[in-house]
C-alpha cells in the first residue's frame, strides 16, 4: 500500500515470486469510470473507490487459504478496514513510504500509466499512514525492501 509511484507493483511482483503466491495489481480492477477520471487529472473520492475496494476484498477472500499479494493504495484507515473485512488476521499491510519529492520524480519519469504526477498531492492529502502495517522506506533498493518485508512477515 501507499501513494502512486512508491513501487507497489514492482515490490508486489517480487514478493509474489519469492513467496510463491499470486500477485494482483489493484489498478487492474478499477472500473473504467475511475480510470477515465484519474486520466483526466481528477482525484477519486470515497464513493469512486467503494466498489473497487469491495472487489479487492473479494479477491483477498478468494485467496485467503493459499495467500496472495495485492497491490492497492489503501490510503485511508476506512479503506484498509474494508479490505480487511472477513479476513480475520490473515491480512498484512505493507506500507511503502517515501517523500513527496522522491515519489514525484518517479511519477514524472513513468510512461503509459493513467495516474499522473498532478494527482500526487491529492493522494498525500488523503493518506492516513497506518499504525498496524509493515513500513518500509522506498529509498531502499527493491531487493532490500522485499527482504525487510519477508523478515517482518515471519
């Protein structure tokens, strides 16, 4: 979890490979209306996110017994609560944390993604840093991040 540009897809894929469980990118589950809204530079609101978060919760429950890695911004505690519904204690959040400046520079160099750097401030404004997550700095190399996450999951 984290704002756009923190490396959720990259780290999620690496964790999936190392843990031997499937990876799902939450961005792939946004309805077309959400993608169009973000592509137009307009931030999503809670109503826009509701159905998307419910779908990701269903996906998590489908893989509850075998495990999966799901990349999702999960910016607010209420979003994380919704994602956690029906999961008992079988869900851990990994917060990929970084400065606005570092993430903005990453977004500006990224091509072909609907999330633009102009929406980054709205994500930081929405972000409620989790108190109950594995928190790792994105200033580290991806391999170091995945090593830290796996160590903390054990």
